[in-house]
C-alpha cells in the first residue's frame, strides 16, 4: 500500500517498498493479524470442528451424498458466511492503519463500513478476482507474480476511491 501510494504520488517504486510494512506501524499491523487469525480459527473450529473432532477421535464417518452435504458443505457455507464480515473488517484495515494512522478497531470498523457501502461493486470485484486468480495459478502458479501486485494495486485504488474520495 505504501508503494502504491508513493507511485500514485509520482515516486519511483523501490525494493524497500516490499518491506515498508515492517517499518510503519508494525505493532498495530501485527495486532490486526493476531485478531484476524484468532477470529478465523474460532469461527472455523466452531463450525467445522465437531466433524473433525469426531474423525480425530476415531469415530467412523462414511461419506455419502447426504452426510457430505450435512457434515461438510453446510458447515463450510456457514463458516464462509461468518468469515465474510471478518474479511470485510480486514480488507482495508492495513491501508487505514498505515496510511491514515488509524487504531486497529477503528480501522476494522471503517473497513467494514467501506465494504458494506459498496456491496455490489465488491461482489463483481470478487468474481473477477477469483477468475483472475484461477487463471494466474494455471501456469505453475507463476501468474501469481503478476496477479498479487495487481491485486494490491486494485485494493489501493478502491481504498483511495472509498476513503479519500478520489477516483483512481
């Protein structure tokens, strides 16, 4: 994000932009990461944990279409629906923390609000990014070398449009 901002302001991208996150508000970014990981693990364990616990305990599980839907597909849909608000809270939070010096909770709230106010564009954005990620992964994942920087550039453009009210 720092590299995107600097490039947007006409500065040249340098190798140290890759490590700028370790120099700007590292403690706050680490706290954001810890909160995200803890909540993700809690959600996943709460939703799909019982099935995996049964399997770990040696209880026999015979997969058939009915049990797969009940024990795997439905819990995963519930997990993804619970993870979506968490993703919304963390999508713009790193940019808000580093570029606007927001504290973690405020950055997460603003990120959620920014995503919620733009649900339809984000739905289309998500579909396009999913297709692009799949295509990028096809040639032995080498396309990710292009896709990931493009993804961060698109996040910065959305951040700028939503939070700075300056269309990219």
